[in-house]
C-alpha cells in the first residue's frame, strides 16, 4: 500500500515570505494616529499624526517649548500618551508594559546635544555599561560589539580615553557609537551639532548620513539649524501651537526657525 507524501509547495512558501517582507518594509517604524501627548496634566501635542519609515531621514523643528522633546520622549515611552494610536518598532505605546520598555529602547539609539557620557568612565566602559543594562552578558561578545561600533565612527584607538580627554566632535562620535550598540531601527538625535563648530558639525552630519545609508535606521533629528536642512534634505515636521505637522514649504520652514 503506497502512501502519499505531502511536500511543501516551495513556490508558494517563497511568495508568502516575499509578501511578508514587503508588508514589513511598508510598516512604519514610528506611527502616531490622532495621539495626544500629556505632561503634568497639560496638553503638549494634540492629535499627533506621523508615519516614519525605517528608510526616512527626518527633521523635527519648532521654537523652544513647542513639544519637540516631548515627542522624542513619547517615542522612547517616557511621556504619557492619551487617545489615538501609537506604535514604535512594533510596540503599542498606549499598552506597553514597564517590563517591555527596556526591549523597546534596545531598538532605539539616542544621541544628545551634550553627549551625556559618564565622565568617570572610559569610552569603552560607557558602552559596556549600556550593553550590560540592556541584557548582554557574554564579555567576549560585548567586547566585539564595542570595538566594531567604535571602529565604525573612527574611535577604535580612543576606547581607553575618558570623555574629558576627547574633543567635542570625538565625544559626539562616542555618543553615536553608543547609540549604535544594539543595531537600532531608529536613531533619535536631539540637537546633535548644537555644541559643535561648523566644521565638526559637518563631520557629524556626514557620519549620520553614512550610518543611514549603510545600516538603514530611521533617523530623527531635532534641530534649530536651518543650514543642516538646506545641506542635508529630509522630511520636516514642524511643532507649533500644540500641533506637529509635516511641512514642505521652504519659506515656512525657515520662518519657523527664526527664533
């Protein structure tokens, strides 16, 4: 008695896999729908609607106090949200549990204007601290990751240095290397060139663009610097009057940056 052997249809499996990959590529890595951002019972941003794909290079602009930092904090699940929908790197921010927040933040790299490196530790130990805090335990793997990231920003020979022994540009490179540790889907850069001279600022922007091209994370830059937007074009979201909206008109962008 013969028996029928069921074999998978490889063509159909490939089609399903391709379809799943295509759908994943179309899913925004940051998505807000009619979301309110609240801070200390005050409405900071009303009815936020924003979709950012993994391939996007985005600027977040607006005058001081218009909610830019609140949006950044919302993305890392550090600011309460109300109403609507909010998804970041596959996590529902309105339903996210405290124990899930560290896993979300492993998918996000943050670069600050003032670097925020631990001053009593070397560059290497700064990065090791982040990896240990996000669940890495194998020292050999940790060492490999750190040295690869430092090499990617040209600081492989400065691992033993403490922050005060580095120039401003080198400190920001170290901060970018730290942001890359967990191969993030999103890089949030809050005024990354604010404390740098124009030449060093150019170097940092070129580095962020190179990372964007090679690794493909969505990059969101908070800035007041209109020359950056002119030189390195991207999508622009303007925060004003408790709202945040995408703008394409250059005159409106430049006017909004006249602080």
